[in-house]
C-alpha cells in the first residue's frame, strides 16, 4: 500500500503516523478525529486520554513512571473546545 492511501493511524510503540511518519496524531489524523467526533467532543477527549496513557507507557522515559514532556498537548490539548 502506498503512503498516500495509508490511514493516518499510530504505529505502536513509536507513536508515529503510519502514513506520514510524523508524531501521531498528525494533522490529517486530527482532522479525521474532529470529523468523526464532531458531536461527541467528550468522547473524543476520553479516547485521546486513553491513547495518551498507553503512549506514556511505551514512549522513552516511561520506564521511570514519568510521561514524556508534551504528551498532554500532543494528544489532548489540541482537541479541547476553544471558547
């Protein structure tokens, strides 16, 4: 499957996008998630918090019980309602 058609989903345990290779959630993934959860923002935040917790266990730095810096902003902060 070529990269243009791959879904923008996380590759565990690196938490990089399978399609574009940048830190997940990438911009296309964010847009897809906002569309999918358009009428369920609390559900989106719960989903993202669950993924952030999983990532915190898998990303470097997790072995000492401390989540990597910026994990909140990367996974949850962008999805919060503005205003």
